[in-house]
C-alpha cells in the first residue's frame, strides 16, 4: 500500500490491510487451562506462587481458571465464530514434562494434539509458544533460570513438543516476554518464583536468551523447512520525561536493560557495551557469558513477535531528596524491589490522558514508534504484533450483553497505528488480540479482564463482548473501519 492509498483510506475511514495479514487472538496455558493436577501435570512456579498467601490478589489461583482444558472444543468453535485466522496458545511445560526433564507424559501432549487438530479442522492456524512463564517447580528448586542447566532442559523440552506437533503447527515461538520472566520473577518478585535479587535477574535474562538460542537450534532440525520460528518480546517504547541529559540517560539505561539486553545478543550476537557497564557492579558478565553462548543465542529467526500495551516514561530520580517521591509506574504494580537491575534510581511516570483498568496509559503512537524502530534498526525483519489489548471493568448488563466501547476504541487506535507502520515500510504480518477470553491475570488474579470474550468464572459461561463482534468483522473483511456507533457495523 502506498502512502497516498493510506491517506485516502484514512479520510474514508476504511483501512485495508495487506492480503494474507494474520488476524488472531492469544492466551497462555496457566491463565486459561485449569486442570492443574490432571493427567500427570505437576506444579509449575505459578502454581506454587499463587498458592502462597499474599502473592496473588484475593488468593486467586489458576487451578480452574477458564477450564479451557475441558472446554477447548467449545472455545475453538467460538474462535471460528469470531473469524479468527490464527490462535496463539502456549504449552504448559509441566503438563508435558512434569519434572522438567526425562520423557514426556503422552496424556499432556495429547491435549495439545487434540487442540491443534480442532483448530485445523476449523481452518484456524495454530501458533505455539513453548514458554509463557510456567517453569516446572522441580527445576526452580534446583536454581530455575539462574542456572545454565535450565536452558539445556528447555532445549530438550522444545524437541519433545516439536516432535509431537511439528507436522501441524507452522509458527513456533520459543519464549514469551523473557523480560517478565527474568525481572519480575527474579528482580522485583511480583511474579513467580518471587525472588528479589538483581544479580539473579540478570543471570536469568542471559539463561533465557541461551534457552531461546538452543531451542531455535533444536526447532530448525526438528521442524519442516516451511516452519516459522520466533521469540516474543515485550519491547518498551521508552520516552524521557524531559529533554534534560539526565532524563535522556535514564531512558538509555532502561532501553539497555529492558530492550537491548535481548535484541543485542539475539540479532547482533553481543550484549550492548553500555548495558555491561551499567550493570558491572551487579553481575560478573565475564563468568556468566561463556564461549559459544552468543553464537547460540544469535541463531537466525524468521519473525519477531512484539507485545505492546503502553509507553514507558522515565526520568532520573536520583536528585529527589525530599518531599513526595517521583511517581513510579513501570506498568507492573506493587513490590518494593526494582525490576530494573542497575537502574534502581530511574523513576517511572504515568503519562496524562486516558488509562485502562491497569492504570496503563492509552497511547497507540507508542506501538507505531516501536514498529518503526525495529523496521529501521533491523531492515528486512518480519514482525507480528503478538499481544495488544486492554483491561477494563467489564460487566454483564441486565440484557445479558457485555458492552466495552473503550476496548473497541483502544484496539482500533492500535490497529490504525499498525496500518500506518505498514504503509511506512514496516513488515508487520499479523496481529493477535490479548486476550481471547478473560483469564487469570497473574498477580492480579481474576480482578482484571482483558478478554474479548467475557468469562463468568462461577459458571464458566462465555459471552462475546462488543469488542469480540467488532474484531470479528475486521478479521472477516481484512479492513479496519470506524467504531461501531460510527458506521453501524458489528
């Protein structure tokens, strides 16, 4: 699409996407499956974390969640009704390989075989994520992501899943948001396993990178040549609060520890020099990164998955010595420990304007800027927006409907940003709405609803929201139109 065509589409309110653009929705195993102790599954770190008093709001757990393990056929039928072309799901490591080592439990693999077959029968492309934060607890007990052995165990697990599903799943993602696994799990402690040690967080980041690279090697050898491999990163669109040198340096620091700690080794085969300098007092990189690690981490991938929800605004907080603390909002709530090793003095700010129920700023320009940054820095790299969405305080009306116009407006503005990025040269090939349905929202339990489909967790009834019907029309037509009240479409 040319810029002229894009401009004309903007004025008419209809934004056509390229032929073959993938329209999907995403979920994660622990957030929806339930069946926590069935068919050989053993506890993951999230089972342990959620059952620890005080860790999750209201004491919620994923024991039942949305009961997708038993209701997947109905859920796949619902996906078909919503015109989804693809479904991004994650595989539960502890359901497939309960101890994180040794042979697979076939009953666990059979669930994902059945799910994949059900998707294909409905013409929905399965997109598999190998790891969405649910490390088997037995591996955490011997060090978790702070030890190298876990990356070796992950490669073995990847081989098992690829052997079971490789003939039917065309898209494979190694890790979802390793930033969260490393920094929220081992740095701030607001996610499982709940550790609070900056050195452990950086060790985890490196071993997650290494796990990704080793898994890519395994997938390349186990999958058909047509299979697409990827990693999904929650890259931060970082903005300094002011144009002062101190605030700009704060933004540089967060970009290093938040973004380039993954982008550098994966695409350039090296960690950024400024990251190493900023964190030299935290971890001994010389002993952490061994010969051959970076070559493994930088194995080529076919796609980069990008998750985006809100921009990140930062300032240098070291000068604040009295009065109220500089507002801190790094988007992940709670905790007395920083998830930013070596940058604990950086302050985070909530931008003005609309926010979601997560108190995340609504700003689609951040997604456009992020996509264009990758297009500029990594020319020729294909991308997919693998998560984007918003939580709002949804409820069922007396008529039995769930109207969520704020979510429709949020998604439409972000899809418009994707369309603009494509028109300006970014190779974006798909968009996955987060989330298909309301689910267990990690440390927030069931208090936050991101789904396009409302879930009554007491009855497990599914109710497509206004946003689900609207998104279904976009996916059906491959065209982004106005809001429902603007053009009467649903």
